[in-house]
């Protein structure tokens, strides 16, 4: 594409006349209207320009200057632009902020437009949205990039279902699942999409809307995209099959969400169909449910301040490939609940432990293996280059090497066998073909040429020879001309304006312009120091060279397309191999972690056990080690005691800084690591599957987010008390701290009783209200533990040892002294404390525990509502109907259902 000159008055310049709309602005508005909700990158020469509101948004987001260009309807047109050459960088920043961009290119040579006296033709060639990227420059290599579609099926009160489908088009993963509206928050947190599409109705739903609008980039779309009646057909069209039954089993709701995904991809890729794996269904309950607050709180993939460094993922990520890193992050986001599957992963890690030499050799092989999935995705949407082909070649060579190395395992466990089978899948002819076809040094773009190896293609070799020979001929010609003219310094040069020309210094110019030499040399240009000529012979050679060059490039592009076609035919196999690498990388990484950090294999089973010996915090331990400090290991046993049916609650008291929070979190993290199939930081661990993990921290530790922190704390505690069932693991850290002492104590008191009597789940509860320890007298599965400290010469020494028993007091004053409070304040505080202790609050708490009837008796009675009357049921059913969202068929069904309800009354 040549450059469109920006000189007025070209037809592209907005007309200065007020109220008249220039042809360019007319074109602009037309294209803009066809792409609502997207920033329009409008190509003008070497720049993408943005106008009007788009310009204002982009200028603010990118920190670039907002200018004006002409007038539209009498008003200045705000404008800003980004150079095409550096547009990737700007795109990246806009996409990261959740914007979507339509890229509009010039689709003809501006000269042609000038000849027509018309505005240059332009067209949108691509929509770039956060969830549909393929370029390495726009993607984070170590994270998946998901587009998520969310659909809802309405049912009678409380029984609504949510269907979710998510796709990473850069790796072709395609997954569907269903959940209840109450589980949506946890599911969204697990998927962590980069972009979401939802129905208009969901977007503005009073309950779910706020949750959805919090997602990074979310677009409400019209009903047709989420039409369940056409979903199957749209999916069949995409996968070019007659029925989806053979590809994947999906509920109708899941298919609706899946179809929305492919329709959106169709629209954004303008008809190009990136290959996708058939939707795989994630069974409900197959992963540990972890809500967003728990994820944030346990700092799984980001710390509370938002960095990867310091998170659990960062601490355990010893992968050497980007795909491996992505897979590890996926596994960490979705720990398994199936004992057998977990055992298989653990078997694989265990098999790699004994042979460090093998592990290092395999890791070296993997390190050299490129990111095949993403290269594959780029090639299949026509955005790939020669280096993507080379990536596949190198990947296949690495696969052979890895397979040879894995031969050292006598009986590979199932997980490794699966990876090996995947690595064997692609035909090795492909690698050979690529090795023969691709040169050693490859250009980034195919249009740069020069990527086909010499000796691969006869016609190409010949054409290249012609091109190169012509260059020799030019050199020979230069020698001959120099001889003929008797001008030693005569040169044949080339530039874009004159093409090939003969150049001599000015003093020899006259000689060539005089007979007889002027018969051969035709004067073209006189510069200050040189005179330039052409000859007829030179013109001929020039045409030949240009032709040969063009033809060589044409041949190379043909070869490229042929190689891409080979890749496309082998896509599924190549993708499987890429996944095999990733799985191998994760297993190797976990094995390395287990050895380096001294982890053990956990026993994971279907019981309600939770018995950890010598447990450590994976992240704190690493941090302390860097400072040369030891981490004090601690045991924890929440398993049901003899004769008990449910797990225990440990109530942990101890002064600030003793290590309570660390202890709580380390146990949650050990359960989580075990269920992703990793060894764990402990000397022994037996864990009965945890189906939900909850972790909450009292308000003072939390960052305020607009709402009162105490309110946040209570809302989150409510979720746990309402949802945790017997298989859950609950971590409550200083709940009740965010309010006045007696308030807080009372809330913590009641919450523990509820956990013990209603939820009956394995729990850890840290508190500085040592009054609560009195409860253990009454609640048989409540166990008191404390983090030991020693008082030494009036100072407190933290031992970080968790032992049975309760803290005798808070040591708050000693900690305050350590923190450097003035001695006078410390002395005064001590005397106030002595007065307060004389009132003996601890004693009164013990009395309270004995006096109060047990929580459950009253609570159960109040919590169980009487069954609804017929009239109430009908009203509920009517409330749940949303006429605007029903198809005629569904409306009719609903009418019958109502009638049936009445019939029963
Ligand atoms: P608390 O919640 O009781 O106030 P924390 O769990 O926040 O205490 O721990 C305070 C600090 O003590 C941590 O930052 C950590 O450096 C150190 N610490 C905690 N537990 C241990 C341990 N088991 N071994 C060594 N150091 C620990
Ligand atoms: Mg704490």
C-alpha cells in the first residue's frame, strides 16, 4: 500500500465549508455506524487516525495529543493518530483497558482514487477485541486469553441456570459448563476471562448485572446471538458438521453460550474461522469451588496488591515454557475433586522424582520447544509468518527428542503415557518437509521473502539464479563501461527513482555526453558532484532483475501457502502435541518444586480427613529462606475424631505477629496444592477431598473498596455460613474485628456455633478474642490451639509454634513496645489493662458459655420456613416469568405449567 499524501485540497480533507459534510467524513461515519461500540482506527497514509469521541477516549487512554482536523457541521473535529508502525503498542494498551478496536485500511492505491477524483476506498479488515487476539505482541505468553459467553435459562423461582462457554482462540481451547446463579461469581473468578459477551437482559439484571459489569471487558449483545433455537445450527456451521452430537455432549443452555461465542468470533474475525477444538464439557462439581474473595485472599495468582510476584502461582511456577505456565495457572484456578484424576497427576510427578538427570534433560528439551499452539492459531487465521512454520518444525523435533528421553522411564504412569501419545501424533513427514523447505535465517513477514531453503524448489532456485546472475552481469557491465570510457571511477548504482544508472564524477560527465560515447550513454541527471546516465542495455537488465525478484517472491509465497495447508491438515495432531508438551512441562515443574522445596506426596481420598504434619506455607517459606531464616513447621488435624461424623474446628488464639494468619493460609494452600495434583509443603498430609474452599479476613486486613470494610467482612461471612457444606474447608481470620469489641466478640461467637452445628465443615478460626476459647467446653468438635510466644525480660519472642491450648492473653502491649511506642504510653497502657483484667471478662465469658442455650436449637427453628401455600407458589411462578425473554413456544409451555399448578391446588 503506498502512502496517501496528506495535501489539501485532496478529497480526503474535510471541506472547510460549514455544515457541508466532506466525502471523507461521509465515508468515516458510514464505517463507524457499521461498527458500534468499537474505536475506529481509520487509516490515513502512515497513520491510523481516530476522530470525534473515539479520539477523545484514545487520547486520554494513551496520553497522546488531541488535535483538530477540519470541521464537521460547523464544529471542530477532534482527532488523534498513531503511527501504523508502532500501532501494536497502542493497540495493546487500548485492549488491556478493555476497549475494542475496528481496524480500517485503505483498500486501493490513493493514486487510483485521485484518478477517480474520489475518496480512497476503505474497509474494516479486522475487529480487535480483548478476547479474540492471536498476536504474540498483544498476548501475555504465560496466561490464557479467554472470550466468555454467558447465557441464562429462566425457570421457576430459584432454579435459574447459567450457561457458560469460553474460548481461547490463540490455543483453540473451547469449554462449556453450567452453574447456578449463586455460583456465578466463583465460576467467573476461576475462568478469569479477558472479554465477556452477555445478553442485554443479563447485563441489566438487577442481581447478576453488577457482577457482570465488573468484568474487564463486557459487551451486551442482542438476542439473536444468544438464540437457543439457532444455536445448534450455528455451531454445526462453524465446525462444518451435520450434527454436534458426534463432537460433544452439551446441554441446550451450554450450546446457546457456545453458539454465542462462535458467532462473535465470526463477526470479529470477519468470516475467517480460527480452528477450535470441539467444546469440551466441564462437569458441574468437578473442580473445587473457590469464590473471588477467597482467591484474592489466598493470593493464588496475584498478591493483594495485584502483582504476580509473591503469589502462590509465582512460588510454584517452575515451568520452562509459556504453554506450561498457562496450563499450571489453569490447574491452579481449578483444583480437581476427583480422587482418581488427582492420583494420576501425583503418580506422574512421583515417577519423575528419582532421576534428576532425566528431569534436567527433558526440561532443556522443552525450553527449546517453541509455543506451538499460538503459532498454529496465527497460521490458521492467515496472520502467520515463516517463523511460525519454523516453530512447528522445531516443536516436532523437540517432540522426538523428548520421546527418546522419556524412553528411560520403564513404566511411564498414565498421565505421562498420554502426553507421549500426544507427542507421537503429528506425522514426522511434516517436520522433514519443513526442515527441507525453510532456510536457516527467517524473516518475520512472508512478504520479505528469502525464507525458502536453496535446493528445495527447482523453479525457485532458477529464478533466484537469474536474479543473482543479473547482478553479476551488472558488475561485469560496470567493468566494461569503465574500460570503454576510460573512466576508472565509473559506477553502476541503483535507487528507487532512477532504477539502475551509470554514475561518474562531474569532471568526466562531459566526456560521456560527447560523441561517440553519447550514442551509448543517455544523460539523466546532473548533481553537484556527479553526473548520471542510463543505457538501453541497463534498462533491459533492470527489467529482468525486477521480474526475477517478483517471480521468486511469488514462488515463495506459493510454497508458503502449500506448507500452511499441510499444517492445517494436521492441526488436531499438532495441537495435541502442543498440549502434550504443556502437560509434561507442568509435571516436570511440580517434580522440581517437590525436590527443591522438600514437598511430600499427599494422600488424597474421599474421607473427611485433614491431617497435616510438619506443614509449611509455600510462599512465606521461600521468602524466609531468601533471608536465611527458617520456617517453623506446624501440624494441623481437622479430621473427625473417634466416633465423630464431621470435621473439627480449630480456634487459634495468640498475639499479633505470632503466625496465626500464616498457619491458616498454609493449610488452605496445602489442600489446594494437593488437589491440583502437586506434592505439598509438609512432612505428611492426608486430605479428604475439599469441594469448596472459603477464606475470609477480618476487615482491618482488607483494603477498602468503597463499601464499609465491616460491611464487606459481614457480607463475605454470610456467604460462608449460608453455603459451606460438610466437604468445605473454611478459613476465618479474625472475623468480627471490624467493629466494637463486644459486637465483634458476639458475632464471632455466633459464627463459630453456626459452623459447628449447621455447616459442620472442617474449619480454622483465628481470633484475638481469647474469650472464645471458653466455647470448647460446650462444642465437642471445637479444639483450642495457640501460637506460642515467650516472654523474655518483658519482651515478647515469637516462636511460631502452634500447640494445643489457648493464649493466656493478647500480648498487645508487648507487641506495641516492639513497635516503638513511647515508654510512657506503654506504662500507662499496662496499668489500664490491670484495672480491666480485675473485672475478669474471661470469667464472665466462661459463665456465658454455660448459660446460653446452644445456638442450633433456636437457629434451626427460625431458619426453617413453613412450606409455601398454593397461592404463594403461583405468585412465585408468575414473578419468575419474563415475557420479553420467552419464545412463543416457551410462553405456551409456561402457561400450561401455571395451569397445572392451579390444578393441584
Ligand atoms: P498473625 O496473623 O498472628 O498476626 P502472621 O501470620 O501475619 O501473624 O505472621 C507474622 C509474621 O511472622 C509473618 O510475616 C512471618 O514472617 C512470620 N511467621 C509466621 N509464621 C511463621 C512460621 N511458622 N515460621 C517462621 N516465621 C513465621
Ligand atoms: Mg493475622
